[in-house]
């Protein structure tokens, strides 16, 4: 599962451009990373996956918020 978290973290760093894709990818990667970190003794990949998914999740939320604000103001 640590490999899956790492891969989803990398994909999530690119998927934040489209929040509808980035949000589920990053949340899934975060869940897998946390589960993997609690089970593994060597958890470097899990930690890297968690960090990348948190960065991707923050970028996704900021992007979605800016898009919602611009849409509500009629700036699109």
C-alpha cells in the first residue's frame, strides 16, 4: 500500500488542476498512506506519499475555492 500512496501522491500533484479529479485521488492516497504507515516498519514511502497527498489536497482545495469564488462573481 505504500507504493500506491506514493503513486497517488505523485498523480495528485498533477491532478489538482481539475479539483473533481484531484480531490478523490488525494484523499485515497492519504488514506492508503496512513494505513500503510501504521502497518509497515520501514515507512519512508508511506511518509512521502502522505506528504505529497497533503500538498496536492491543499492545492486542490485552494484551486476549487478560487474557482467557486470566480464563478460566484461572474468572472468566468
